[in-house]
């Protein structure tokens, strides 16, 4: 049987081409006669591709709660430090601030780590605030004045 040498593996990897070259090189070799009385056992090891197995072990409770807890910590930091600055920059209109924070959270939710967890938590929080604000506005009887910051009747928000 043909065997892949280390030199062939280094040059071609474990591939069809490597096996073809190995068979070509083996072509002129002679087979030695072995007497039938003496039995020789030969073990040939062929190079094979490495395979990996996935482990499907049980997960503990911390692995399920780690991402939401990281998101909650990120949102607390965001609401304490950055949200007042965003609110000032946008003129204090809560509905517009919620929409901008919702879009920012949707952008951050695509990221990895604490940023992604914070983004998902921001999306959840601000979508709730938007819906609650709209529901209170409809209950109060004025949905036309949501985005205007005029001196007219101010809608109430349930925050």
C-alpha cells in the first residue's frame, strides 16, 4: 500500500494530488519475497485529516444569565452618563430621544461582548418607552403633537 511521506504532506497537504504523486513515485519498487513460515506483521499509518468534535455539555445558570446581566449593567451606565447628554443635544423631546436611542441600540446590538448586550437591552427598553408614550398620547387624545415642541398642549409620558 502506498504511504504519504512527510515531505509530500508538507508540499501538497493531505490531498488527491499528494496521493497521485505518492503512487507515481512508488511505481518502480520491488516486492521482496517473504517465506511463508515467517509471518511478519506490518502496521502502516496513513496521514489523515484532523477532525474535531463538538462537546454538548450542560450549561450552568451563569452562562445563560451572563449576557443579559452585562446588558443591564451597560444600560445603567448609558442612562446615567450618556442619556442626559443625548437629551440635551436633541432639545429634550422625549419621543425623539427614544427613537434615536432605539436606533443606536439596534446598531450596537450587532456588536460582540458588552456592547452587543447593551445594544439589545437599549432596544428593549426604548421600544417599551416609545410604545408606552404613544399609548398615553392616544389616551390623552392628541397624537398629532408628538414630535412638535411648540407651546401647545404637552403630551404626558409614562416613564
